[in-house]
C-alpha cells in the first residue's frame, strides 16, 4: 500500500452491514485507511440477503481493502475487546438501529470518555431522532417515503423504483464525507465528534432541485418518464436502429433543428420559447423523432455532438463497460482473490491527481485477521485459542 494515500495511518472500526455502512467504509478503505471489519463468529456473509454470499459479487465489491476480526459483541469480553480497539481507533462506523449501540454500551457518549479524538459515524434508516427512529430502514421503503418513486417512471404509470439502491449508496457517501470533515476539524480542535445521517435524509438531499420546486414554489413535481423534468427538449428519441439521449434545451434547440434539417420546428410558434415547448412537449418530441428515425444512432451521436448538442447512446451494463471512454476512466479495477482468482470490481467515482484510490486487497474471509489483530492487543496464542473456544472470537 502506498504510504502517500490520504487516509493512511487512520484506523477505522467497521461495525456495518448491508449496503449503506459498507459503502461509507469502502470510501475510507480505498484511500488507505486501516479498516477492521467486525463480524459475528461463524457468520459466512453479511446477513442481508441472497446477494451477500461471501464470494458473491456484492460482498466482494463492498468489502475490499478491509481486514476481518470475528468478535461476539453479545459477550461481555467481546465488548471489552472492542472497547480496547476503540481506544486506539480514529473512526467507528455503525449502521445498527439507533437503540442497539446503547444496549451494547458502544455508543459515542460512552466511547468518547476514553478516546476524546474518536470520530463516531452512524447511519440509520430514518435518523437518530423522531417517531420512526426505531423502524427498520430499507432502500425500497425509503425510495417511496422520500418521494423519489413519485417522480420516477412514465406519466400516469404509478410509483416506480429507480434501478439502484440509491438511498443506501448516497447515505454511505454522505457519511464518508462527514467523517472526513470531522477528521479535518479534529486536526484543529483535537476533539472527535458524532457524525450521523440516514437513508431518508440522504435521499431527500439527493432530490435537490426536485425538492426545491416544492420548497420554493409549492410545485409538486410529476412523473416525467424519459424526459427531463424541466429542460425541454431533453429525453430519449428513437433512431433507425435503437434509441439515443438528446439534450437540446434553451439555445441548443436551434442547433438541434439545424442538424436535424428541420427549420420548420424552429419557426413554429408552438415551440418558440420554454413555456410553449413545455406546453407542447409531446408534440415536439414526436416531431423531433420524425427526423431521428431516419438515421442510425451512431450517426446522430456523431453529428449532434459535432454541432455541440449533447447526445449519447443508451447502453446495457456490458456495453457501458466496453465503451472506450469508460475504459479510459478505469472503472473496472482488477484485484486477485486467493480462491476466486483475478476479478474486476467497480472503481471509485472521483480522482485525486497525486494520491488516487487503490484497490489493494480483495474482501477478506471471515476472521482472516483475527489472530493478527488480537496479537496487536497483547493476546498470546493460548489466550486467543481460549477466546475462540468460548465463542468470544
């Protein structure tokens, strides 16, 4: 591992499961943090569902660059070992239901008494306060409650889920951002703090302009399907051999009409300005498509981009990874697993010019580093064997 990675030297205790918490910790691990994943003894996976098999795609992608320590937190001695680790840690990340950490005695207020520099991060379904704090939070439920399903899908289709666990992923990324902010602040104050977010909070933040339409204008955004909610014309258009995305709102509309060879659209009073295009969007889309169906997708992508009109293909995942631009972004990162061999995992979503993220090690086997970590705490081989016999590790 490069000793120049930004988080090299920081120790993170990972108490997370499912997706949101592991996503947050993965951000830290990929930039060099020493991550110790705490797992139940005998737990073969993550316990979240059929996708969590230890050697399955999801576990391998989420749990890379981590060490694994098996530790029974229901046993007093297991909690004692965890607290010894916490005294030496920089960061703890957990996504239990809010009351669980207090029941275990490993909440922030307890742990900061012996480690005032500790940054403690929590992700829950609905937040640490409020009437729903103890409800189980799952992405599917939060997509509905957070308003996202009401604006996704074709007009009149009914609620539609987006195709990724967006509240899990966004809460994980927001949490990681909060952790890094807390570490920066700690460098000045010498004090850690509690960072917390929730699937619901993160998803509402991600709604961004759609949420602001209601807050500022009291406008309830409707479903817009493949059209952009407000930029017109922007959407999916059929070609001679498939479909493409075209974004030609505002001043780009004139360029689009020129490339299409459709000056009549530009001079049509029904499409003269934003209000008229919005009012007559369906007719405008149909008129544009009368032209786009005359050529194959690749030709339109070349012509429109050449004229400065944003346009692109609509890929399946396999074709996306085959695109030369995606390959240039290095979004398929190789790693060698001792039993699975060479595999590719999803790359990071941001670049640092001097200290890029590193995919150093595959997801660990359960308890792979237990002995190593316990030896670092002063346990000898006999003591570790005894802890294992009694189900503590």
